[in-house]
């Protein structure tokens, strides 16, 4: 599905305000046993295509509603991912507005993780 130019512009504006990590940095978090919350914000039907191990599903439509229940400490490290890294950038922007200080969007999202971890 082609993405609309206004959506891409909005996501790029969010990316200018947030922090992103790549697949290598995500692996480093895991390998160094740094505690973090890995949150998949894709839609539930997207899980049929796979999921990054240890991720918790909170869809983009519910992330602001559910995040304080799942991650009550706003100082915890939170890594968000979607299919390609745009929706998670928008969600990370909103979580920062909610006071989360260590929230990251995974560059390239699940697609980048899958490319780095073929079955």
C-alpha cells in the first residue's frame, strides 16, 4: 500500500523530535541485559507475519491509553516498533509529550528486524 505524502511528512516531522535506534543498537540492549520494554504498535493482524521476540502488543490506536499501565515508570527505556518505522515515530513523539524520557523508535521497524533475522 502506498503511503500518502502528508502521512510521510508528519512522520518525518516526528522523527526530527524523537530518538531512533537501529537493529544493532536493539541487539546491544538485549546483549548487555539493559532492561527495556519492547512494544509492537502494529495492528493485531500484522502479528500473523511475525513478531520480535519478547515484544508486547499495544496497537498505535491504544498506545497513549495503555502505556501507563504497561510502563508506569516514565524513566524506563521503551522501544517502539511498527512495520517500517513511521507509525512508531509518531507514537514515540506522543509518548515524549506524555513525559516518557527514554523512548525510542526502531528504524525500519519489523521489516528491518526481519531482514536482519531471516528464518
